[in-house]
C-alpha cells in the first residue's frame, strides 16, 4: 500500500499552492473575489495571459468568482466593444495582471472610449 503524497487532496488538508486542492481551486475559481465588485451596464474581461480584452459582460450587478464563471457563458464574443449608445462602466481584471498592467489596460480602454477603472480590492 503506497503512502499518499502530500499534494493529494485529503479531507482536512490545508490548501497549499502546489497541492492538488490548490490546483483545483485555481482551475475552478481562478479569480480573487475581491477583484469583482463591479456594478454597471457592462464589464470588460481581460485575459491573464495576453492581457487583452476577451469579452463584454452585459448588465453587471455584483460579481464574485463563481458569478463570473457563470457569466462567461453569456458574454459577447470578440470584437470586444459595448453596443452603440451604451457605456462600459467597469473593468473586470482576471488574476495575473500586475497593478501596472491593470492601470495600463484601464488607460487603453479609456482611450478607446470606455469608462474603466481597477476594481476595488485588486
């Protein structure tokens, strides 16, 4: 009988960054909840790899990690632009962006005509 490795998911095991439980949470809930408290008409989602806008979520109310996962199935596909006559009030930043990159992304979106800001708690 083999001894379970410390990175296997076991009841009562603390979450460790390199552990299976930590890995599963990164896959199923990869965003910090504090980064998603945007209320407005639209929210722009930026990817963490290319730091490019990837979707526009319509009618943002209040979002946490799980809400965003569900909302991503009902987003507008590229090109990422709010419908004519509407405003983009918030930017939802996916984990992995540095503060400087987040600020630069907001500036780029503002230059394109969107009202953008870094979410509280980012």
